[in-house]
C-alpha cells in the first residue's frame, strides 16, 4: 500500500523478507471509476465489477488504492461504500495540493477487506480488534509486521558524512529524512 492523503504510513506484512499484499479485490486487475457523481467530495458510481456493495459497506477499514489524480502516482485512501446509492466515496483527498480534479482514466482496487482475503500471500489487519488474518505463503518461515512509524534516521545540517552498513527493517514510513545536508553518502545499507 502506498502513502495516504496525509502521507500517513501504512502497515506492511512481510514473509521471509518479501512484501505480502493486503487482501485485495480484484486480485490481478483494476476497477474503473469513470462515472463520477460528485467531483468535490470524490464520490463515484461503482461499476458492476465491484461486486456486492453491501459486503464492502460492512468492512470497517475499507481502503482503495488508485490513480485518483495522476496516472503515474497511486494513493491509498479510506473508502466508504454506499449500497443504497450504488457509490463509493473517498473519505479524504488523495494528495495535499489536490483540487477537485480526477484522473479521467481512473484505475483503482479495493484493499484491506477481510472478505477479499482469498489467496496465498494476502493478509488483513483488523484495526479494531488487533487481529491479523493471513493466508500464509507456502514454506513461509518468518513473518514480520511493520510497526515503527518514525524515520529511523534524521539528519539536519550535516555535511561530509558516510552512512554505511545499516539495516532499516520494520518501518512504516520513510527510513531517512534529511534537511540542509551536503555530501552525504549512503552505501552498503
């Protein structure tokens, strides 16, 4: 999952060091939000391929990952399904500086839904109960859930520094943030 509207880091689950996909629908394709109902509040009519909106409405932490604004930048945002209206709504804007413009060829997928957990390598974290549901990978031996939200390393106004041999593991955000730095080398990390 990518960065959300406020650039809030999302949780990641790893099996033997390899990223696992949060429960996703559709698994290997995209849905298309071409019928925009409300451009200001980011409401769009669900296409038939989205399936049963009542099931999506029961998912308390439903998310959508899509190319909401630009065809080259995906954002993961909270999503709300309205079965009566036949619509989905983004609950926040997918980008700080975004106006009310949509990508005209909007592709997205639904994620973080327990009922979308349907194949090996997918998982779902219930934020209310703290339960983790996963379809383990065959032969998977070690599972890690990213929990560290802050940068591992913050550099301010440093120069002529080499950062070597570090491992940044289990983070939910940016590993390193630097400001006012010159001639900083990262190698063999």
